[in-house]
């Protein structure tokens, strides 16, 4: 199990930045999503995240 607390620190609402901009938070979130996409269905991996600011995701 992978638990990510304060998930809002990694992401932001889509479309909230400048068009075509690639800030550090966006790059970090994209890297995390790419890694999560690499888990095979035969692997026992659970990813959970928590935030108290869901409006920022």
C-alpha cells in the first residue's frame, strides 16, 4: 500500500495555470501518474491519497 498524505501539495485544478505552462507541480503530478500507470493488474498495489483541500485537485 502506498499512502500519500496532503495530496493537494502535488496537484492543482486542471486549467488553473497558464496555457502551455509546465510548472514544477504539474511535472511532479504527471510523473506520479506515469509511475502509477505502470502497475500491472497482477500486482498487489493499492495507492491512496488524502487531502483536506479537494478543490485544488
